[in-house]
C-alpha cells in the first residue's frame, strides 16, 4: 500500500473521533464548540514549538494552530511571521549576519531575518524563543530547547497524539502574507494543498481549517481544495490584497453573504463579538454571531489571552500587566454568544470554561 493511501486510510479512521463541532449533521443538536490552541499553548511555552503543541493537546485542545511561511527551498515552516528575529536566536548566529535585510511586506517596512532567505536545513540550526519574554517569563524559561517545526512535523505530532489519546486532534493552518510570497515566487496555496493531499486531509470532513486574512488566497484555495476555509477579520484595517475594502465592511450582513460565497467560517477578533464598554467592562454581545450564522458561516473568534495586558481594564486582577485577569468572563461571554469555537493562548483555561 502506498504512503499516500495509508495516510488517507488513517485520516478516514480518525474521523470517527473528530470533535463534534467539526462535523455537524443536519437536524442534530448544536455541536459543542471547539477550542483552538493559538500557536500551541503559547501562553505557557514558546509559540509554534512542538512542546507547545504537546502541552495544548494535553490540556484538551481540539485543534492546534500553526502560521505557515515558506523557506527558500519551498518547505512550509511554522512561524508567526516570516521575520524571525523575535521568535528565534538567529541574531546570535554570526554565520547568518549577512542575511539581515529590510523588506516591504503588506505595505510595512520590516528589518530582520526572513524565512524565505534560508533553506530548511539552515533554519533547523536555529532555536525558538519566547516572543513576549517581559509578559511571559515562565515561557521564556524554555527558550532554546526546540527547533522550528515544519507543518508536516506538526501534522505527524497530531496523528501520533490522536492515536494515543483516542480522539482526533485537528490542525488549523493560517496562510501568512500570500500575496507577498506569490510576488517572490513562493506561492503558499499549492504548497499547502500538496501537504493536505499527501496526508489525506483534502476534504470537508477532514480535521482541518485553512484560514487567512487575505481574500484572494482563500478564493484561490477554494478552487483547488475541498478543505474548510475561514476568513479572518480584525477590528481595524482590511485585507492586504484589497486595499479598498475594510474588515468592518466585510462583517455587515451583506459583507458576510459575500464571504459565505467562498468561505465556511469567519474568524473575528474577539471584541467584535463581545465589545468592551468605555468603562472597561464587557458589554452585551454584538449581532455578529447571529449575522454570520444567518449567512451560513461558523464563527471562531481570536485570540483570548489571560494576562491583564490583553484584557479590558475592568477585568484586571492586580496591577501588573503580566498577572492573569478575569479571563473566564471573556470565555463565558463568548460561549454564551453562540460561537462555534475560539482561539486561546491558554487552551486549558478555555477547555475548563467550556465545561
């Protein structure tokens, strides 16, 4: 039996244990919402590391989320950005000093070291580190322990853990800066498609969601793949590939109908679902979840973080930005709003709040 065939059979077998929210059935009760581990258990371990994903799985996450960027030789690696000085020790490698560059990506001028200027073998000599060490010193204690993983290595981890635990662990990849990468001859869409196909994941029933802030890449991917697609939106700005369009326009009822023509779900910044009041408390839920559901879209808000720094002032506990605030209030409000899942840097807290 070929490797591809074995992978496809393994994926089919695993579907029986898929989280209910990932495979809804017509006429059935509303599935339990999913918990998506944002870059792993990234509040507790350096983001986008296999140790962080292992911890997220142990804490009960249904899906683990990678951001995908390409290497010079075309491999998909897992990093929040293609600029890696903030999440690796690249700056301490004298052999790569000459690789430092200044580039314009999505209209922003950025200086640093970029994955597309390294082969996979070269990137594997680097070590990951905590991106926010001042806020997350406990996570920073794990700096230097792991290399940058590929998406395939992450998929392999999800498969192993699914078999060990008897429940399916899905992945939720984000295509980062697809227009930029297409402009330098490193298109993401076909590389991601090839990986999904090789792992038996190119189907609507597969435990995978493909997400992006850009619109064109999702529309292209829809023509290539049967995987479920999620349009990401933030509270400000708009898609890098559509400068005349704002995310606020995309989440109007008419805008959501347009999104539903090419995507299966919406990934909004969480305050678009539960806005904060001027006093820093949580206000009532907006109409976004209901509007999205009316358009046939699932809703998976991002990203709930526990530290005071990321919470409305009324939810702070103590005075330090690094202390954990009343994050449970955010989880409870989001679950009550009817979301179909949410992203969290602390998947264990999200799982506990879901009940």
